[in-house]
């Protein structure tokens, strides 16, 4: 009991420590609000300031408190599969079991050695772009990174919020820097009255300008990732498909890459509400007929499309158009699966 108790105390202390960066940001933002609104108090700027401030806080809140999405139950091993896997030795026989399970799932990426991506900790087959977070101790769909400044994993469910958080926080800092600049100059020219406000003006300008530089570099980098349809992890290590490594395997062109994160409806792009396309478990690729385990003739692509339309299992290789809920009105893999289950049940009756 003692080791278990000490571990729980350690985990509790870690949870508290993880919130320190978030508390730091919250205090900085609260002070900046006080310094700008109550001390600087430039009336003509306050309306614009509050609009940017509200959007910034809203996006930050959504990034922090939106729970990362985990793989669907179809990717988890059943009890019988777990027993079968445990009985087999680690090696090719175990990979055969995983390949058998994976053949009916939309999984096209592999490990560097070409093996099925399996999480021992969560006991599941990892969907494409899914990774295990050691901090959250969970597999996260389309994981980008674990961010200490939001104490959360940035992934499929909150990546749009994270992008808006970067955009509005950068806009917030730039707005403060621009509107505070003339008062900052007056401070050095001794043109301000000798009150407490002058020190707030000084530190407000310095903090806003310094944060602007770091936020601008981070925002530009993630804009580049969105344009290329890559996560931070994929930028560091390119995804491995059955045919080999391909850093542009998920890239569909700028417009489609952007809409995959922000959605189809323009009115929702600047708003911290979820509008990303897809289910997070399957993603369209630009790869066609590159699966060595499947025939590469054009007729095979047509048969794969036909099999989906007839309610059969998900096609066994990536297709440019047919599997993409993100590109057309075709239903996602999970929707196809649900319809197929209903169809089978009616036929049984």
C-alpha cells in the first residue's frame, strides 16, 4: 500500500505543477488587462481591445479545457485478441495477429520497421497520426504536441482552438504594443506625469513586444504546418506508409489542408467553436496504388469504391477521393461502419 500511496501523492503533485505555466499566463493576462484598461485607459481603443481580449481568452479557454479525443473502440483489442496476443511470442507471429485485426481498419501508416503501430500501454492499434502522450498517458488522435502552457495535449479536437489562441494572443500583444508605443516614447522623454501608471506603461510595452516576437515565430511555424497538413511530430519525423516514408502523404493542397483544420464554413473560421472535418481516426491521403499488399491496377480502385458503396469493409488502401469525407460529401469511416451494422442487422431479421 505504501508504494501505491506514494505514487498517488507524486501524481497529485505533478498535476499541480503542470498548472503553473497556465497560472503564469493567466496572471500576465490579468495584469495586462489592469494596466491597459485601468492605468493606460485610452478610451478610443478600449472597444477594439475588449473584442481582441475576449476572443483571445475564449480561444485559450477552449484549448485548455477541450479534452483530447481518443481512438474509437474499434481500434481497441478485444478480450480474446488480448489473450491471443499475450500467448504469442513477441515477433512475427504477433504481427500476424495485429495485421489480421488491422485489415478491416483504415490504418495505412507503419513503424519505421514496417510493423503495425500498436500501443502496449493502451492496448490498441494506433489510427493514422495518433500517438501516445506520456504526460496524459493516453493515445491522442492526430497528436501535435503536449503544450505545458495550456496543460493539455494539442490534437484533433483542439488544434483549431490552439491556432486561434496563437492568432489572437499575437494580435493582442501587437495591439498593445502599437497603442502603447507613443506613451512609451513619452516615458523616455519625461513627458508623462510622475504617477504609478508610467511604470505599468513601461512594463506593458516590454512584455507585449517580447511576447509578440515569440508568438509570431510560433504562429508562422504552425501556419506552415497547416498549409502542409503536418503535425509537429510529423514535421520532426515523417509518417511511414506501407510503401515507405512520405512527409507529404497527408497533404491535399493548401485549400483542402486548411479546411481540414478550420472546416468548410467561413463564418466559423475565426470563432473558437469546433468545425474541423473528419472523425480523427481516418484521413485522406494523396497516395494512390502504392500499397504493395494490394493490386495496383485501376480496376482495383474502382472495386474498392464499389465495396464501400455496397456496405462492405473500409477499402484496403488509401484513395484520393473515395474515402474522403473531407473532400466530398462521402460519409466518414465510422458512419459507413454504423450503416453497415444496421444493414446487416436488417438482413439477419
